[in-house]
C-alpha cells in the first residue's frame, strides 16, 4: 500500500505522456539525470516511505474499559475532533467537512469505526501513529491540517482512551471526498519534507516548579487542545512560527487573538475569567466566544472541571496574567461616558450605537453583554472579528443557553457598520482608528454571500 | 426631523435619532404590526423589512434609516385586500394569540421576495430567529408554503398562456 | 367621569337597549351569588353567577345582537367559539353578533379565564341563554303573527311564518322581555341540525392580527397618552435604599419620577424616552437585598421536600403490601416560565376619583378588587376592561402591570398612562410554574396488572392570582405594603399541585397524598395545566415503566387498566392514527412513546403518540412527529380544538426538552431568551396530527390544557424507547440525556 504514495501525480503523468521522443544526443545527459534522480528518489523514499500497518477486525465495545471510553470522550472534546470531522448537521465523526487552507481545500476523513470508509480496520498502533505523526494506516501521509504537530506528545494512555472512544462510535459508511489541492500539494510524499522541518517533540515540557494544574494545562493546551493551531501565526509553509508562539493567528476568516502579552484584551485575563469563559461560555468582563471559538467552548462543556481549570491556568500563564488580587486592585480605565443616560440627542454613529448596541453593551451595571470599551474585538489590531460579529451575531446551539447577539447584516449598510465600529473603537479610547473600514466590511460581507 | 420611507410613503419623524424604529412605527406612525417582544433581537416580534431584508426594528435606530425603504405588515395588504402571505395565514388559521405573527409574516416575506422555491429545511432555518410561544409553528410553516405556492401559481399563469400561443 | 371611559350610564343608555338591569350593583350582587336566590336545580355553567338572560344577550330595537361574556380572549379562540354557540342557538348569523368580553362595567363576572373552563362555563351559559332567548322570542313572534310556534322558522334574526309573514328580533324585545331569570333547562337545537357549531369557522380575530389592526392592549393609543417604565429590584424583596431622581427628571421628555417605598418608575412623553430614563434611574438606585437568600438550585427538590408541608390524602382506596413485583420511581419538574412573547402591558387613566384600567389579565373582576384596594378607591370607582395581550398560558405579569399602571395613573391624574414591562422584567418577575417532585410505588399481580398504587406529590401553590392588593408586585413594593395573601390550596376535584394526581386507571387499591408546601422560595402561580403537567408526566412515565416490567405493550397496558369508553376511544384513536401496531424495528436512535390523560379527570381527554430521534453523541432529542387524539365533548370549532392541541403539543415539547428557570443564591438568572431558551423552528417536528373525536350533544369540555401532560410523558417514553434510559427529571436536556445514555 505504500506504492500509491510514491506514484506520480495525475498532472505529471499527463506531462510525461506529452513528451516527444528524445533525440540521440540527449541519451547520455538523460542517463545521468536518471541516475541522480534514482539516488535522490531512493534517499527521499527512505525519508518519506511509511509501511502499511496490518488491518484488524474492528474491536468490540467490550474490548475497552468503560472508563477509557469515558476519558476518551472528554479528550476528544478537548481535541475538538468533532468540529473538523463532522459536517454541520451530519453524522458525527463521519468526515466530509471542507477545510479551506492557503494551499487548497482538504476534506476531513471519516473517523468512525466503519471498516470500509472509516478507521474500523485500524489497530491501536495505526491510530497512535496517525495521531502523533500524521500517517494513515496504509502508510500515506496526512496533511497537517490534522494537527499532529500538537498531537505528537499525546501520551499512550490518552491515545488509548481516544482510540477506545472513536472505535465505539456509531460506524457510518461515508467515503471521504477527494481533496481539492493543486500540484505539488496534492503529492503526499512532499509532506515528509514538511514533517522533517516542522514536526518535533517537546511542544510542552513538564516543569517541576509549576503546579500540577499548570502542568496538566500545558500538556493539554500544547497537545490535544492544539490552541496554537489558531492562536499562533503560521509561516509560508503553513507551519506555526515557533518564534511567535501564541502571538495571534487566524481561523476560518476570523482573527484568533494573541494569548501572550500582546493580547489585545483591554483588561488582562485572569485565570478565573478564563475558566468562566471556557466553562460557562461567557465571562462578564471579556464577553463570549464567537466564530470558530464558539464550538471549542461548546465542546469543553463535556470536559471535567479540573481539566478546564488546568487549561485556564496554563493559558493565563502564557500572558503572565495577574493574580485575582492584583486584577482586583489594578486601576481600570473609567468607563467612557455612557450614551444611554445622555440628556442630549445624539446623531450619526453615536445615535446608531446608542439605539442598536447601547442597550446591551453600555457597560452599565446590569447590562447583559460585555462593555464595548472592554471588547477584545473592538480593541484588536484587525477589525475583522468585530465586523463578523456585527454582521453575523452570535447564536447558541439550538435549545441551549448561551450568549445571543442578533445579526445586523440586514440592518445596516457597510458604511453604517464601519461608522459604528469606528465610533465604538474611539469610545473605548485605546487605539487609533482602523483604516479603510468600509471596504473591509464590504469585502467580508461579499465573502460571506459567496459561501 | 428624519425622513423615512415607510410602505412606499415618505414620512417625517421628529424623534431622537437614537430611537429604535419599533417605537417610531408604533407611536409616531401608529402602525401596530411590529411588536415589542424583547428589545434584544432575540424573538423577532418586531421584524420588518428594510431594503427587503428582515431586520429587528427594536435595534434599528432612526439614524440608520435615512433614504432606506421600510416595509411593515401594514404594507402587505389590508383585511379587505390581504397580500399573499396574509391571505395564507388566514386560510391556514395560523395564529393563536397572534402576537408574533406580524413578525413571522415579515420574516417570511423576506424569503418569498428572494425565492418561491425552498426546501423545508431552508424555510425552518430562515424562520429560526422568530419565536412563537403558542406553538403555532406547524401552521406558520404551512401558511408560508401555501403563500409560496399561490405566488408560483400566479406567476405560472402568464407563462402557460404564452405556451398556449 | 371622562370621555375616555364610557360610564355605566352611557353604556346602558346606548340605543334603547334591553339591558337596564345590569347596573353595577346588580351585577355584583349576582356575581356574589347569595343575594340572588338560586333556583333549583342549579343553573348550568356561569348562569349560576349571573342568572338574568339579558346579562348575556342583549337585542336592540334595530335587531342588533350583543353577547356578553365574562371570559377573555387569550388567543385560544374563545371569541369565535362563543359567537358560534350564540349564533347557532339564536339563529342569527355570526357577523351580525357583537361579542363583548370581560369588562367590569358591562359583562357578567365569570372570575378568571383559566383552567380550560370558558367552554364549560361561559359557552354553556351563553348556549342556554341563547336557547331560552330564542324560545321567548318565538313565543312573542307567534303571538305577534298570530301563528303557532311550530309554524315559525328563524332566518338570521328574523322570524318567518309559513304564510310568509315575518317579524325581526328587534321588534320583539320591548318591555324588558329578556330581563328574566334563566331556567335550569333549555330547549336546544338538535345537534344534527347545526350549521355553525361543529364547523371549522375561521377565527374572527385573525384578520386584524395579520394586517396590523388594533388587536392588543399594547396597541391601545389614547389621546394624551404617556409612557411609563418601572425600575424593578434586582432580587426578590429587595428594598430601595436610595435613588437620585434629580438627574433623570431633567432628561428629555421625562414628566415624572414616581417613588412610593420600593416602587420606582418614570413617566415620559415618548416610550423610548421612558426606556432611557428607566435605565438612567436604575443607575442611581441602590437596593438592599432581602435577608432570605434563594435556595441552591442544584438541590432544589431536596430543599422543597424538607420545607414544612400540609398533607392531604386526596384518594384513599386502601393499600395492600404483599406482592413480589413492586416498583418505585421519583420524578422532578423544575420551575418553568410562561414566557409570553410580549411582556406585560397595561394602560390606566385616573380621573375624577375613578380609575379605568385596560389590561390583558385573565380576570378583570378580581383585578378590580385588587386595584381598588391598591389605590384606595371603592370598587365601583374602578373599571377594568380586558384587551388581548400576548398569549399568557396562565398567571404572568399582566395583573402586576395593571397594578403598576394604576399607581402611575394616580400619580399623573387626567393622562392615560401606558406601562409595558421590559423583557428581563417579565422573565425574572413573572410567577413561574412551581418546581415539583412526585413519588410513586406500585405493586403488580402475576399478570402484570396494577393491584396497588401509592402516589405522593410535593408542590407549592398553583395560584397566587389577585387576590388582594398584596398579590401584586406594586402592592408589595409601596411604602405601606399590603400583606401578601397566604398561599392557598386549590381543592379537588380541580386541584392545584395535585391536579390529575389521582390516576384515571382502574386500580383496586390506591392512595394519593398531596404535600402542599406553603413556603415559596420563588414566586409561583398558575401555569397552563398547573400540576397536571407534572402529575401526568409522572403517572404516564410510570405506566410505561410498569408496562415494561409486565412485558406488555404500553398502549395495551393502558387499555387493560381503562374502563371508560371515551378514554378507550381516545387511546385507540391516537394509537391507530400513529400506526402504533405496525411496529417495525426502529432505526438506531429512534423511539416511540405514548401517553394519555383526561384533564382534571373530568375535562377533555387527550392521548399523544410521538416519535423521537436521539443523537447519541450529543444526547439531543429531536421530536420527529406527534399524533394526538382529543375528545372535548361537543366540538364547537374542530379547527380551534386542533389549533389548541397542536399548540399544546409544541409548547409542552418545548417545556419538556429545553426549559428550566435558573437562579443563583441572589437572583433569577434566566433573564432573557438566551438564558431561558425555548423551542425554535429548527426543533419543530416534521408532522403534528390532531384527531378530534366529536361528541355531539355532550357537554363542552374545554381543550386548552389537555395536551401538556400527555405530550411530556410521551416524549419521555419515546426517549426511553430510543435509548433504554429512563429520565425522570425534566427537562430532557441534551446534557441530561447524554449523561443517562453514557458514551
């Protein structure tokens, strides 16, 4: 099964067919090239080739300890597995979701235990290898959109629990869609080079001086939770930049704000606030998750308190978060004068803000949503999260409690949204105005209407 | 003084520009259709059309309405001459208390203005922002489908005539 | 007297009408009963309280017919059904009849519009009154036309003799001929000749509701009307320590800041000005919480059961102890809210030492008594007029808003004051449906049949309706607060927390105990179906558990314990229409459930069969389809009944799958729809079918609340069928189902 991985792509096969017969004069040069290619190819093959691992009969539920399945469920939730491996509204873990990357679109695979189309014939060893090094059971390389650069340090016990969880899901027969990638990215062996460069152990190292909580959090954050996959910027090869760890990245057209000291949050996050945000889906000071972060937090609802607390502890430490006592004593910027109690009429963006946003985002005691002056999105260097939230709103899963902000896409023109966001940013009073906001609103709105 | 276009007529409103459209409609213009439900954009009782899009009028300040066209349920027809959706809601008896219904009709109107052909799932997703507490949902969905069918039939008539020629 | 509030005299004087009799004094006397010598046998329906025919039906000299009811349109379609009944028995076409609903100045006092009693009480009264009026008019027409009564026909308000001569109703009504006491029995039309009753007549109120007509008290716009908003305390019973009205009084449009003890409100010329001023005023207010903190929500059922209770054995058919097959279960239901889409609203005008209040409350006469006490006027100086509101499903903020409006109108005499609650006020202050716990133990014989049954229900009261002024939020907040009335038991056979606690099934030995808990940690009152929702959920869940233990199909099991023919017919109808017998292997994650109840054990009978799908990974329950069968006696408007049952099924599905009021130790945290989610369109079932079993000639039974309990239990039974997990605590949230089914 290793052969197909080394087979040339459709494109190169076509090119070869188009070649004319070489002239006699070329024979010697060609022979030399072939010799070089053979040597290089052999060397490359040695790096790139991975063996197929023997198929197994899908293990029965009884093969696993119930506690392991239970643990695996929580770990899968931390790993956010369902988000990529499930089409919205589709069968869980059956894959098929389109994952757009700068290199093309990759379709998530079926990780249900279906023998034909899923991972039903994968041994635990095959699963572990895939998890930690991005190689499928048959030996082909997997794209790093599957974040094995984080999963590489998942320990054996957790790998076993995840395997136990996935192998006891409902099998779904659903073949993966072919990826939509141009050459050379559609040639999987090239991934071996990527791995040689970017797949390393040691994303997290236990520190004896730190609390057990912090160490647990670090293991999860750097590993299964793969927070850096979004919150760390990537280089041209699509790898996380280790020099700018947690300095802010992007995901699905959203900004993933920096988690380190460069965080745009006007009020530094405390551990307790992070815990509230991750556990209950809202923190009174910082607000609610939106965009791709919303399902992350939704999944964390299935995770034991202790692990969520550990994650909060570690993430708080990334930015050197203040202790609760220090946070309480920290001089907080006085809230901007509120418009809702204004005794004079407002006009333009101020009036729009007062009538549309002020009821919830006034910052007054009892207001139901985050004070706009404290909003991370409003104080971020890039306006796109603010634009997207205003356009789309925030919707909790059907029937569930959670922050709800209505979409304003239909209510306001591009310019009105730009104006009201500029007003809100000025009102927060921390950063200079965003440039060219109107055209950014327009671009994001048009991008939306395409999908 | 702000000029807004309501149901095809230009109206002058003398109110604080921050005032949400809902209060202007109900109090200044004496239009009862849009209702106060939550003031938070969570229930849709206040839904009206602005430039053809369904919006929550409780969160749409007067200041944002300059030069834009607002349609309320009053603009779709009268008891004597109901519009297709209004007629369908009566025919399906799609109301209990009826407090949410004007908002439902306006949300559905935005869909029908875009397309007369939609799947059941599309319809439900489209109506998701609007709450009904009486449990009239089945009838509301039926009424929207009925209106769509009536509109399709009305549009098909000239086509058939053409084909016959 | 004012021009805005037509006086008694104006109303009575209108158009040479017959109804000179229902002066306020007379109506009150009639309403209160004792002074009016009750004829024997008792008069049917609400005629008991208002026996004069012209309290119900007035015919003007020009033939115009007006029907009066003390009941209110709540969105249940009662106007249409009452008009149908009147039209049928009178022989006057519906469009020619004007219906006047609950108004203390003009209509009979029929108490509250609640408990699915409008049809049994008001429609029965109107039907009898209409039939008797018709007979009186027939006799007079026969005399006038010199023909035998048998030779007369009625065609839309005109008596026509077979010789072609005719006389209109209006010509027959002189000399107060209808000002006579009703007779206990009436000569009704033969049901087989009905042309209006039993027909799916289109509702009279819908056209205005779909075109923006004035349909609700929220739409009432009186000349000179001003707008008010109330600033409410952040927690139950918090007292207002200080407030600075000065900064608010200078805001644009503000007319007055009103403070009376802890009652704090602002009146402004424009509505949004009032809203802004309310926000500003709230910022200056400092409150002191009541000493009593709220219980821990996580342990609420233990907490409630440990409170002192007054226990009543409401059924004692003996117990036997010995059986080899004994089963027990405990069920819980959280606090749940009515959740009207439109928050409470009222308009009030205080002028010339009299008060008029337009309200969407369920009882204008009881509200009048409460408001009179609140503002210190004699009741005859207070008039309460019902106008529709957003559907209420029981006692919500409507009466309280009436109290707010009354106080504010008194503070600004001569101007109509409109007050509407904000969303978070309705969510956090309305009186909820109480949290409840039930416990049941049953013994089976060798054949699996139930031989003994012990049932206990723990609950707060299910009615804190006005009541005295102390039952209104405003009455409790003022500087000299009115005492809150002690919570009351609603006795059997209606019952409150114990409504439907007595099993309808044939069980030889049974005991049922109602543990009434007077202390109310959260504000509670009547919510659609009252205790019946929880008791039917419990009993019908348990019936399935017993059927499973007995190895009998759940529908068969119920039929094995049902003697009543109408009950059996309803159960069979639902099962047949659902195709219950054709049980093929359900796809994985799908299940079916059945449940049945007769509301209050004497009102409408309803059976529900549902199919659900449970998503294993999340525990999310999707209601796929529901089939209900209902017997409401004589069906006046079959489509109205269907609409009520469909709505009942969907609303109960929302309660059952999603709803619970949340609170911390200080305050209610279910502040809006994001924190108290209810069913939205994507959770609506694919199909809901309602099959009405008509019972011509049988009494009207009332339909509004019949579907709630059966729906809840049918869903729980279907979830158990789909997953093998029996969940006995409501609601069946995703998380709870997931926890029950495991990974």
